[in-house]
């Protein structure tokens, strides 16, 4: 009988309800590859998945047969050509609104406030932010913003987050006060404020990253100042994490 591992594997900790354990384990091997990894050794794969090497070898045999993994001459393993084929199919049919809008709607349902998705637009020092998607609060009193509106990058919680996680060139034109604020935003991973852009509006924003970990957007929850609730921070962070890695 196979030995029982003294520690739970990554697959055991995040198994699919009603799923197949072997598939869960095989998928953790694919997920073990991180940005910058050209190839991984058997030892590294076992370490990252917390699986026995014997188990990893059996799973790799199936993944190699499916061309999802390729064994290199030096014994290391790289992602196979089938991954590239699947990515090409996915990229050809990828729809950003199909990914972003359900998350925004879910955030609005949980909080009762308005949610938006902002991206940078233009080049420093004349960058702005574009409201790419917006889902309105069902409440009659709310801030009024539409998808397609262009807003300043230097104010509003979404603009502050995009600035804080912006590229180096954009950071050089900031005042010392703004640099301190940006450092605080990066440290806490979000920004919440009342009246930052408009006195009557409060907002909570968190960064959204692509698969390489680069911030590409800000997810923002807005509400009238009198309805601001700091407990919504966790909902905004959860929504931003849900989108991160799925957008470009």
C-alpha cells in the first residue's frame, strides 16, 4: 500500500468537491510552474506540491503522455506543447467582460454599493484612468459614473491604487506626500477614503494583477460618504483576488 504522507499535499488542501483526487494532484503539478520557471526538477515539483517523488513520477507520466509536460534531456520537466495549444484557443475566445462583470455584480450583491473596474490610459505624465466596466448600486442614492468615463489618476481611490502600483516613470513626478501615501497603499494592499475625489463619495479600491503579477487595473467599490463601511474592504480584496491572474 502507498505510504501515507505525514503532511497534507497541496491537492489535499484544495481538492475539488466531488472531484477525482488523482486529477487534483496532477493539476497541482501544472500549477507548480511559476513565472520565470523554464523547467523544474523532480525534487522541486515534489517540494512545491508536497507529494512523494514516486507519486509525482506516476502523475508526470500521464501528463507527458498528454503532452502537457515535456521531459528534457537533463531530467528536468517543462510545460508541453499542449499547454500552448490550449492557451491559443482560450486567448482567441477570451472576453474581458465575461470575466470582470460577474465579479462586479457579485460585489454589488454582497455590499449593495456600486462597483467599477479602472485601467490606466495614456503615458506619463499625462496618464488618466478609464472606467472600463461599471455595475450600479440598486439603491436610489448613489454616485453616478458610467463605463467609458475618463477620470484623473491623481485622485479617487482607484486612481490612487493605479498610481501606487504604477511604473517607475509615473512615480518620479509625485510629490513627497504622494510618495508616502503610495508606499502606504502598497504596504496595506488597498486604499479606502472618504471624499478623496468628491466630498460626498467614499471608495475602496484594490489592485488587480495579470498572470505575471503586474497590476493592470483597480477594482473599486463606491458609495455615498454616509454609507461608508470599513467592513467592505474584505469584500473588495476578495473580488480583486478573484480577478487577479485572469486578466491581462
